C-alpha cells in the first residue's frame, strides 16, 4: 500500500543531490570566465559575497518549505502570503527570465563544440536549439537524473583542475585594482545566476522524511559543496588569467588542461554539451508547462494552452524556442552578447526571488529570521538596480498590471466602509 508515510523517502543525502544539480548547472561553466572579464581581480571577492548571500537565501527558503510543505514550493508560500495575483506575478517573472536565460546555456554548449565544427557559435547553438525542441515535444523522460549526473561529473572535473591550477600558480601575487561600484554591481548581477535554484527545496518538501531535521541538513550540505566548487573554480580562473597571452581571454578548459592535456577539448565538449542540453530542457520544459497552465486559466493568450497528444505544451514550447532563436540571431549579428542576456534574465530572476523573500518576511516566525530576510531583501534589491532601466521598468509595469486590481478593490472596500460608517 502506497501510504503518505511510505512516499516520504527523501533523506538529507538524496535531497542534497536534487538541489546541487540545478543550482550548479551550466552556470559553473560560463560564469567564472564571464565574471572575471567584468570584475577583474575583484571577481573572487564578488563570488565570496554572493556565496554568503546564498547561505541566507537557502536557509530562508528551507524554513519556508518546512513551514508550508508541498509540491507548490515557493509559489505556494507566495500565494499564502499575498494571494493568487502575487503568485501569478512571480510566475510571470520566472517566464520572463526563461525568455532569455536558456540562450547563454546554448551558446556555452556551442562554444565547447566550436573547435570541432566550422560553424559560428550562434549558428551551432541554433542547431542545438532545434534538437532540444524536438526532445521537448517528445516529452523525453529522466532529464533530471541525467542533469544531476552530468553536473556532478563536470563539478568534480573542474574542482580537480582548479586545485591543480592553484598549486601550480601558488607563487603568483594578485593585487586588487581600484574599486568600481558599477563594475562590482554588474558582476554581482551576473553572479545572481548562481543563486537561482535554491527554491527547488520547496518542490520536494512534501516527499521529505522528517523535514524539520532533514531539510536544514540537506541545505547546509548542499551549500558547503556548492560553495567549495564555486570558490575553487573562481579562484582557479582568477589565478590562471594573468598567465594568458595578451588579448586572449581565460577559458574554463584552461583549468583542466594540466589533467587531460590534448584530450581536454574533446572531454569538455562531451561533458559540457550534455550538461547544457539537459539544463536547457529542464529550464524551458518546466517554464513551458507553467506558461501553458497560466494560459489555461485565461491569464496568457489562449493558444499557449494547446498541448500535443502526449501532453507536451506544444504552443508554449514553440513560442519560447522562437524567442530563443531570435536572441541567438541577435548574438550572431552582434546586437547583444552572452553577458547582456545573463544580466537580462537575472533581472527577472531577482524580481521573482524578491517576492519569495518578502513572503518569507511575512510568514516566518521569529525576529531573528525576519531580520535576516529583511537584510537579504535589501541586498538583493541593491543588486536588482544594476539590471538596467529598461528591465526595471518592464518589471515594475508587470507588477502594476498584476496588482492594480486588488489595490483598487481595497480602495473600493474602504470607500464603502466609510460610507456605511457615515
């Protein structure tokens, strides 16, 4: 008999595994060199700062998942705190992020396969996009397990290579250039990508054994592993960058060349392309299902609710794929680049996360945890203001559009109540 108790099989180890894969993902591949290009020798300081934020971020969402367990995760907490419209607004922000976020993932795969093909990276990414769309339409299963295996292999390989790099370059002395608030803020905006994914703990909370003890242990264990991998790889990139030939940018493959020599390119091409494909499928597939559900409720164009015979949200998948194709074309025409696309996606990710943090402020008991959530919200909001005026304006207009009606209802209620008292 499949009782509720029997279903709750996730202990700290399994839950940690489910969190580590989505959080590390493909970001551990493209972010360290990208952030170094923006922040220079301040990059490692930026990584340390964002890792510190991640701990509080993970702790707060872990406590929310204990307080309100269930498959809805953070979305359920937002609805409990502020109602359905706030939940829908957070969903819109998530969809907005995935309009752009998967494109850097495709470009990362193309970059590692480029040495074996004569096509330009954006064109190669378009071919990847076509293959991913076909898999999404066929509802390929087991993507989550494959992603976890690939992210684990990539993380172990990078940590080993970064450790060797740090040993080989331990004699170098790195100095910090003058501090630039704009550069540091722009780097933190890119680094927010590494914080996306901690919310996943809430989606598994209903299947966790002894959540009051299991979730905090799993969150802490996951944080330690992710912090170790992120800081080791970031330090390795920062240490090896000064030894690069003038005009040449550091690549993540430079870290593991001492381990695999001439076979490095082939090994990384297989590992990274597999990881990026699964990451794209997870991001886009989950968001397409979300968009289809919201459309079925009447809050997005009705055609997005259309599904295929196998249940795949066909229209939503195709619309997302078309937007990704347009973004790749813009990269190919040098109208934008990977850093701008990551920053654009992170603006929406931050807006989505802020709603969750504010919900935690309202729902979680205890002054200490509320105070930590307030500080986290302020720090995350300060990063948000580096997203650019256009992104900020769109996010604010979306908030007004979604929340204006309940505000009007409150005013109407107050007016009626005042008349009754008169």
